């Protein structure tokens, strides 16, 4: 009998439901299930934390209803409630999500999203895992706090499977089956927005619904609905730029590209030191050397293995922080630019001790919530201290061109999406040396 009732109730019916128990978490969880068919308004619904699974008729054995027992008891109209809870299991997907207060991702089964008029749905082929994801899941992390759950993962690449009703009019270049990546900052691109209209869309104060995977549903899932404005067609095939590499290009390559090219303006005559040769640092070395042609690139890291990879990535020299002063003196080197990809007091102090007078320290790492520096030393060295955030749409197009030409070859290991929690554990335990992308 339930199978015939697979349709949504109108929004007006929701507000008439009795309120027996509400909490932010339960409401938002429920809202997630029903999004975008109808939004659940605060205190409009009853919810019990444990779902009972009610099998459907024999023709739909693979489906199930998730029904709140408390909701059923509280309702005068059982059929309305079953109808309300029924719509999603037909076309579901796995997603790993942020929940307020949880310290790791939560695995959930969600409906495959339907596109809003200006969105496309992409089948995710790879979702990168970034150190920022650990900070998002760290209650004392420096990235932020959210009251609503969302699917994690801000580096995504995939194939367009559905177009919203306005997409062909608004974004005529976007087609079904197109191989694409996503600009995670999700800028508004409105003409009245000063950052967006002046090519600084990474600083858009009005990203619609938040950044993908950081406040709004991202890419640790099988599908994702993405605004057409945030889609970047990948200029080649998955054989040439793999989905995992494409996903990484959107952050782990874009972020150092924006810093080195746009913010610092690295010149061929520059000596550039990359402090921290993990996943981002290796890409920074390739950009400084392979794209911007810096004459001398020094990779610096405490880990011997990272130094080996830095050398393979094109660094002219590699050195540990302890050996740095002796090494620089012996080689008569003094960096014009130090890019601090670590972001701790120790890394900043190291940068300050070696950067050339009138040089520049650029901060990309966020491991410590703050650092201090002695003003006298910064002032008397005539230094510039800069920082930057993520990157812009035009730069991401350039990053894909550089990747297609082989100037940047990000290293990435792939793991099944289902291993998400294990991968996060390995990150926490410091067992991950480079970058990982989750593959649904
Ligand atoms: Zn990131
Ligand atoms: Zn904007």
C-alpha cells in the first residue's frame, strides 16, 4: 500500500503538523532529506532520532521508507505522514557529512540532488581530501562553526548528468556528459559585487549558500548539485587529467597558483623558498619552477621523504629547517620570497630568519590560529608579509591549461569513498604524506 504513495506533500501541509519534539540537529537532518523539494521550517515538524525502516511492496523490495515512529504516533493522519517520508529512497546516494559537534564525517544515505534552475548535477568522479577538512571537523579548528550539516569535500571533479531548467540559457557552454571541475568558493558573480566584477572572486562576500564542502554540500558524495557559475569545463579527457588530479587542481594547485602568480608575482630572477613540502608545497614548487620560471626554488621540510619528493618535483635545492642557515650561507643564497605553507610560529620564525632584506613572506598555511612577529625585525628588514586565500575562476582555467600542458602534475593517491572515515583517521595520525582523493 505504501508504494502507491510515493509523492511529496505540499509545503502547506508541513506547517500544520503537530510539534512534539524538535532539535536543531534533527530538524536539519530532516531538512536534508527533503531538500530541495520543500524546505523544513523551524518548529514545523516532529522527529524521532531513530528511524524505523518499513519495507515496501514486493515490486519495490529494494526500497524502504524511513519513518519517524514518534512522528507517526503524534500525527492524526498516518497516510499523510507516510507520504511525506516516502519520496527519497528510489534514487539515493552515499555522502560523508559534517554534523555540528561530530569530530569525524558522518556517513549518510541521501537522495540524489535535483538541480535548481541555475544548477547542474554532477556525478562525482573524485573528491579531494584537504587538511582544511580536518580543521572543519576539529571543534577548536580555525576554520569556523556551522549549525547545519553539509556534505564535506571542497575539491570536486565529475561529469554533468543533469541540467537545471535555466542552464542552457544562462550557461550555453555547459552540456550533459561534460567533464568538469568545481570552483569551491562558489562566488556570486553579480555585476554589483565589487570582488566578483574586478576579478577577485575568491573574496566574494556573498557566495550563494556558502563554499562547497565548507558550509554547503560538497563532493564527498556520489552526486552534487552545483551552480553553473562555479563549473569549469576541463579542457581535456579523464585519461589526460585524471578526475583525482582535476579535483586537486581546484584547491591544492589553485591556492599556490593564486599566491605565487597573482599575489606575489614571482619573476624568473627570483629565489623562492617553499616552506612545507606536503601536497600543496609540491604543487607550489612545480608552479614556481615550471609555470613561472623562477631561477632558484628551494624546498624546505622536516620530513626527508617530502624533501625527496620536492626534488623530484623540480626544486633546485632541498633542505631541512635545521640545516637551513648553514646551507644558505654555503650556497650564497637568500630567498626573495618565502612561501609559508605550514603556518605555525616556528615556520614563520624560520621564514623571517632567512628572507632577504626587502623580501616577502607569504602565508598560506593555517596550522596555528595565530602567529606573532617582532615588529623591529620586520620593519628594519623592509619586509612585506602577505597572505592569500584559495583562488579565482580565471586562475582555475589557467591551472587546467598548465595541467594539460604537463607543467603541473599534482601527486595524488585515490581511495574509495567508502574508506572516507579510515582516510580521515590516517590524516589525524599523520600517516598521510601527500594528497588523497576519494572516488565514489
Ligand atoms: Zn582545501
Ligand atoms: Zn560576488
